[in-house]
């Protein structure tokens, strides 16, 4: 049974009728361009075929009543009386945060009854939080007849993360979750939110390798890294490190303290790698793309210092496989997932070999997923198929 069917049937069991509306939002994996988004830089993610689904019906009042299949728990709140007692403490805080941000944007909201469920691994660096934020936006949009504008939805999702949840994140996750396209990576300019869709070669597969180690963004060094980048940008006298090219960095790197130098070097070179990687994909130069992925991981490990032992072991094992073009950590780091680009015909063999070697080396039980580049967040009404009838 698909997740869509599970959520739909659970709604019918709980509320005694078929859900009038179903919404979904995908997770994402970033192929290259890590910790560049909050530096106004460039990223190259895909939306993946793992989603959060909400089956729902509109209410006449402002209450939201929702049951989570994943947590086996119910929650409800009044959109007219929101408080931050849940903020940063659980899944319902993301729903409350979306309602708060929409009202901050001048929207009067009706509530909804719903059932929510998903298959985006939590805490793995696949952006389950952005998927939940965008699914919630589609839910509120459906019952309140709000226009769907992906760029605006991405900015609102970022506002939820920054001001309600308390994670000082960039705009990448929400943008790709809102605007993904099947079969394509998205080259996103995180300053302008301009998107260039880059086709993925059909002979390749994107494989996500879950290390089975987890991290909490609020409690991690994520916000510290962001502050360090802002300090480095101030040293160069620019708005963000995106405005520093490799030549300018090299000319003045010796003036920076050692930590700031490492952080800035990663961001500056990662932006250059990301632009080159998109060009390599467009030209069908998959080998070069893989080399850039490998270089990205080394930079994240040595200069930005956001990997951990499990990630480094997983990436080294992946890079050693002959069917692998390149591999790197993905997401904020400190645990979570690696991503690899591999020969499509050998993707399952790749997962089996790497997972076995990783289990033997670390004792952790990893997961591997062959991911398809998928569409961004969608909504459908009764009688329409998956992804149809967007509202």
C-alpha cells in the first residue's frame, strides 16, 4: 500500500468519509552545493520520490485537528490563538508555524481535519521538515483557496524555520520541495531564487545512503557555522560569501584567522564547484560531476568540519566502488546521509556492497535508497489522480 493510500484510508477510518483533499510534499537530496544557501550562493538539489502526505477536509472554524500515522499521536490547535509552546519540540510545531506565518502574511485562515504520514526519513538530512512545512502550506492553501506560488511558499517556509522553529536555515530546502521537477536537478541561485532545471542523465541513478546516525540542527554547530560565514563576509566587505570569488579569496586568505579561512574557503570553492557541476551535467560529463562531488566532501570534512566518522566511512566506501561516479555527505552534516551518483543498472548492487561493508566497519545498520527526481509539492481534490488538480 502506498503512503497516499495509507493516509487516505486512515482519514476515512477516523472521520467516516473519504478525504476531499490530499496534498503531498517531497523530501530532497542535495547533489552538490552544501552550506552555500545561507551564503546567497548556488545549490544543485533534487526533489525525491519520498513524500509527506496529508489527507484533509476543511472546517468552518479556525481549529486544526490532525492525527500523525508516524507518531501515533493526535494534536489540535486554534489558528487564532497560537503560542510557541510547541516550537522546536515536535511535528505539530511546524503546522502551527505555517499557520502563524500565513497570518503574518495577512491571510485569514480556516482550519482543517487531517491525517498525516510520510516516508521521508527524519533527521537524515533529506529535509523532512521542509516537506512538512510545504505540505502544510498546501493544506492551508487548499481549504482557504490561496494561490500557489512556489517562490513565495519557499520564503514562507524559511520564515517558519528561522522565526518559529529557531533554526537559522537558508532557502534551498523549501525551494526545491516547492518547485521540484521530475527527472531534473535544480540549479538554484539562493539570492534571486532563479532556477535552472538541469536534466539528469538516464543512465545514472542518485543513491541516498543513510548512515543511521542522527543530529539535531538546533543543538548542532549549524548556527555557529552561519555566524562564522557572516563574520568572514564582513571581513571581505561584502553582503555574503557568494560575492567572493576564488581569486579574491586566495589573495587575502592569509589575513583571516585559521577558522574563518577554512569556513570561507569551503563556501567560495563550493560555489565554484556547484556551477561547474551543473555545466558538467548539461554536457553529459558524468565523470567530472563525480570528481566535483568527491572534492565537495573533502572540503566539508576538512574546511567546514561538518562530517562525522560515520559519514566519512560511508563516503569512502561509496567512492571506492567502480560503479560510483562520486559521493559526498549531504545535508547539514554531523550525521545523516551521504549521496552518490552511480550507474543506474548497478545501483542495487552498489547499495548492497556499500551497506554490507559499512555495517562491518561501524556496527551501524544503514539504509540505501535509489531516488528518482520528483515533482515538487502538489494538491489534489476528490476524484483526481496523484499530482493532479493543483490548487
